[in-house]
C-alpha cells in the first residue's frame, strides 16, 4: 500500500527526473582502512577526529552534485549535518558495522542507542539497513537475519518512513576467500544474489528501495556488446529486475569499491534491467582520501576534481539510461468534508 510518508521520503531521495543519484558515506571500516593506509598506521589507531574530518570533506565536495546522501549517526552526522544542502535527501544507516561471525554465517544488529524513531525525529528521509545474507547459510543464521530485516520493516511502517535495504553476499568463516572487509565476494554465484532479492522483495519485509550488488563480479563482467557472454550476463540482471518489478520495488546499484569503468559497466546492465540509479561510495571518493589524507587541502582538491568528475559521469549515464521512478500518492476517495482525512490518517 502506498503511504504518504514513504512516498514523500522516496521523492526526497530522487532528483527531479525520478533518478536516484545517491552518495554513500556511512562506511565505517572502509573509511578507517583508507585513513590507516594514508597515514601508514594500523586501522585501530585511526582517530575519531580524522574520520569526522574526512567525512566533512566528502559532504562539502559531493553533496551539491547528488540527489541524496547516506549518513551514519556516529561519525557523519556530527561531522557534517550542517553542510547538507536543503535539496539533498538524507538517508540514515541503522545497522552496526560489527557483526557476529559464526561458522554458519553472519548475524547483524542495530547500532547501540539508535532506532527508526530517532531517524524520523531528526528529519531523516529514509532508513537504510545492510543485511549480510546467503540463502545457503545456516538455517538459524538466516532466520535471525530475516527477523532482523522484518522487525525493522515493521518499525518503518509505524513511522511511515522509507526502508532502504542493502543486501550483500559474503564468504563463510574458514573459507579460502573469507574476509570481514566490505569487498565483493569473489566466489559469489548469481543465484546467491538473485535468491536473496527474491526473499526480501516479499511484502512481509516492508522494503521500499533495494540497494543491490551486481549478480556477477564487476571485474569479470563483459562489455555489453551483444555477444553471447553479454547476453548471458544480462539474463542475470534481468532476473533481479523482474523480481523487483513484480513487487513494485525500485532498485539501485551499490559500487562495492569497483573502479569507475567497471561500475559504469555494471550500471549499463542494471539500467537495461530496470534499475533506477546508484547508491555509491568508495568508487567516488576512496582514492581522494587514501592518497592524500591528512592533507586536508589536497583531499578537498581531489574530491572537487576527480571525485566530482566520477560522480557527474555516473549521473550522466543514469539520466540517459536509468528507469525513472515517479511518486504515486494514495487516492482520497474517502475525503468528502473537513476532518475526514485527519480522522482516517494513522501512523
């Protein structure tokens, strides 16, 4: 059912053409790692002030060029909420980046002292949750993850705020490719991505926008040139698009830190399958931080030159090829006189 709050929230995330051109800067471990590399220190030695300084630079440079931004409450908000332009939508992340790693899979939880009601109260336009998920994980792990996602969906319904769900496949603990880093799993299969989408597109989860990874590894994706390999790859993206279309859920692509050219190739396939935009982070801003921090002037210059150029290129492709999402408000057939709407509306 279309609700006013959710529809207005989604409209705040998109641009005037109905495209989602969104920048993610809620990343915590990837930002810690970038600063650690730049300063040649261990990740656990990265200072809080350095993280907030970097995130402030990102907002200052990139917010004027996107439709919305994804913040986290513990670093991005204190760093730069004052810099977010009025035209730019605000998505707030809810999940803790530290997960419980078990042999049977990963279990997620919410950031301490943080919830959907607080996001709505502070003026957030949407709630975002990352759920690590594998259909072939331990049944108890998947039951935990499904309950985690479903309960947040119920909170978003109660607060009438859009629910943005990010899904990521991950390598099992003990496997050859295991890592806790936020990188594309090299051993993932398209079916793992597609079946994850199939599960969480179900109405019981209350998802309003899906943030998805490529069903195929970005680095091995062929040029979309009509070849047999390209046709086979397109079928995997089409499978995702068909699920989202069936359930009326718009979807966007995450970058996963892929190089610009690789991510643009992912977007070409996704847009042909009906995707409506991107919610990308490291592809846009990582090099500026990793190569120049803590030289604030140098980071700022790199962001305003290289990073804005990348963002504008992604936006150009999006405007040319992405599906346009348009808001659809409920009909007010029950409103015939003063007081009818106020009496009927509930939250």
